[in-house]
């Protein structure tokens, strides 16, 4: 630990002395969550990436002034560091089913909850990760079965009610194979497994690494979920870096009014001794590190450090 971080830790301890009987969540944060390991489970969305064949890719470009501001900005003018002191980016998103996402029931169900209807209680939940990657290595079209859930519970105990269950297939490691990623065969989640997780274990939702729940012609798993008012996560990453049991998941998503999909950010929170991830102590986040070179917009519209 650097001297600066040590001083920060001492200052926090002095400002908030945790007691054994203290029920404040600040005490929990200071005693546990500060040193927990945080692992991002999210692909950044980009102009070129896997997307369901029925949708187009996003377009990224510099934002333009929408109106004239006398003496300072002309309508249609692109904002720059040099002239305006700041930049902004415009994203043309052809679908809300893009990248790592959170599907609400309204995606399929005309009476289903939209993304803006999801309660704030989605924020933090227990995380269970069921690993089917070995089966997928033998058969790329393998789908999670009830037997896989039973094997997980034999090892780790009953899946907590209200948990998020992520299905690890390691398919996300092929994210860079833009065309292959979205083609069949791909790993999935069997309908019986979905029904067991929701009916018997009463989970919040499940997540998977591919862009679809299963390979059936009518996407029977996704149809069953949406029409029974359950959500799901798609396009999740880095599940190989997360413990199978004992972690939490933080769930963040954009909240467009009446949205039928959500651009999501999932972060696993693993115990302090876990081998992967980074702690708040190691990376406090304020101030953030500067880029290695000035940011410049590339031909695809994305800002990157460029010497």
C-alpha cells in the first residue's frame, strides 16, 4: 500500500470507527466492501461488435450544436477542446438490444414491465455462477440443464432466493469474432433450467454470454421468460474471473422511459481474498488517472489516446 493510500485508510478509520454492534452500512462498507474485489462483467459497446442479425451496428460521431448561441456557438458546429474547451459524442443506436444488456419483459410482452419500471432493488444481489464451459468446449451448442444446477448446489448449497444466476460458457472470449459470435451453434440455457431457477429457486434473473437465450427456432426460453414477467441479462463477459459462489453483483442500466431493453453495466463484487479484480483501496477512482496521450477521435468516431 502506498503512503497516500495508507493515510486515506487511516483517515477513514478515524472518521468512522466501526463497532461490532454497528448496523450502519457505512461500517459494512469500511469493514468489507472497501477491500472487496470488483470485476467488470461488461463489454463496452462500440461501432463494430456482435449484434443480433436483425439489427444494425451503432454509429459514433462528434456531437454538434443543436442551436446557435450568440457569439460562441453556431448551429451544426462540432464541439472541440480547442475552441469550446470540451467535446461531446453522439451515438446513433439502432436498437436497445446492443452489447451487454438487461432485457425487461416489455421486449416481448405487450403488458410487460419496461426498463424504466424496474425497481431500485435490482441494484445489488447475491451472485451465483454456474460453469458449463467444459461442456461447451466439447459441444458449442450445449445448453444449461437442471442437472448442472443440481451439481452446483451439491457443491455450494442452495441458490439464494432473489439471486442473479450467471451461466458461464466462456463464449464471451469470442466477442472479437464479430460474425461467428452471433451464429449458431452457440451455448444457451435450456427451458427446463430456466423454469427451475425461477419457479423452484425464485431467482431475480439469469444471465448468459451469447446474444440469445437458446437456439430454438422460436427462442422458447426468452419467450417464456418475457411472457412470465422475468428479466434476463445477455452479452455478459468475464465470468471466468468470478467465484462460483459467495460474491455479489452490482447492476446498473440506462433508464429510457418505456425502454424495451437496457444498456447495462454489471460488476461482480468478490470477497477480499479473491484472485481477480481490484479493490477500492487499490483503485479509489478519484482522481482518475490521465490518458497516456491526448484523446483524439478516430475514423470510427471513438475517442482514444493518440500520440
